[in-house]
């Protein structure tokens, strides 16, 4: 049986951001945070030769693989792949509202067919050693409808899942971009509180609008767990505080030259197999909010063009040494 994992603080799946390289940095900064892969379409996961660059799990546990799809056989195959790659969890995306995702018959549009979603989740239950979960919205369209949300949750729980990640906004399927859908539909945290009261044995993790560590901490006292996305995208180095604040870890991670060395040791064997920007972009946010950080960033970009990894590592090391007090 899968061991119990505390999902008090989770990093949301983000296309183009929660890459294996970013997740490695996140894991350096926090040992406890629950991580997610980027979302990957089931058919891509099954058939593409390049999926390893997206789904590689190099001891990044605890971690979930998020997939998008609605065909039972494909979802079952993906669950087996996730298990073989030592993921703790496989998560079904029923929250993404993009047009491309809708054309693939997955994402938020699936909330219109709760029985189909229940059957998808049932198909993913391959064994007890990998958790199956879902990430959804609180509804579809511009108007709040708690009964709709409750009926959806009630039906999908018949699949046997015990973990639901809820982006506490409706999804607008027409006329809104994915970015609009992350910001314009109003938040409704009360729906998540209320659904927990009705299903107390289920873990409900709150997502949406959590833009500071302080807000995350306050909400974690009310909900089973919280999930943050853009906060980590903008400044992943705030993860250094998570283990002490959310998990009562007595040790507090200190960003140092060792942080840079450990990260570069991870990406060096992958040089040439992926773009230099994809390899280094997670680390670029170390300059976030630091005086004169822009000067270092310009220097970094100039050397990225030449693929000069040795020089790049020295620039990062110099920055950390010079700005260590400001980073913390």
C-alpha cells in the first residue's frame, strides 16, 4: 500500500515550467513539497519517443504525474507507466480550459460528463501502490452552482479516489484564454470548505489565487492542503521556507554555492539533449527581487548564446557569493 504522504504544500502542474529540471531545483530547496509534472496527453505519453524529457523522475518524490485524456485503455497504460517510473500518484487533468485541450477531449470540458470522469478514474486504478487523483474546477460557465459541483464530486468519488485538487474558480470554455481563466473568473474558496464538510474522509487541496507564502500558510490552516503555481514560477527560491513553515522541520534551507553546484551537476549530463534555456531557466529566477540582479541576468543570457556552461556556472556562483544576504 502506498505510504501516507502529506500534501500540505503542493506545486501545481504548469506547462513549460514544472520540467524535470525545475523539479530537481524544487527538490533541492524543499524535501517535503509535493511536486507535479507538466500535464502530458495520454497518447503523447504512450507513443512519443521524447516524453522522457518531460516525465523523467530522478528521485523527485513525493511527486505526481499529471495526464490529460478520456480513453480508458490509454489512461490505464499511463497509470502503469507512472508506476514503473516510481511516481507516487497519477493525476487526471479535468481543469485545463484551453481550446487545444478541449479538441483532445480532456481538461475542464470533461466536467460536463461526470460519469465519464468517474469511469476514467476507475480505469486508472491499476494497483494500491500508486495513488489516483483528479484536479478540477468548481464548475463550468460564468455562474456559481454549488449543486453542480457537489453532484460532480459525489459521482467521481464512486471511483474510489481519495484526493481531489480543486482550482476554486469556474472554467470558461469559450472566449477566455487559459491565462484569462487563471485570473478573471472569481475565486470561491467557500465551495472547497463546504465540499470538505460533506466528504470529510476525502483530501481536498485548494488551488487558485495563492500568491504569497503567508497567504498559503493561512489557508493551509483551513484546508487539507494548498497548491501554488505562479508564485513558484516567479520565484521558486521561496520554496526554501516551506519545510520549516509547513512541515515544522527544524532545519531551514540556506541558498549557497552548494545549491548552484548541485543543480549544475544534475544538468551537465543532459547538455546537448535539451535546449540550454530549458536546462537553465529554473535557475534564472534566483535574481528575483535582488538589487543588481538584472546585471547578472544580462550576463547570463549573453553566455547562454555561446553554450558556455563553465562560465555560466561561475556567474551563478559569483552572484550567490556576493548576494547571499539579500537572497535570504
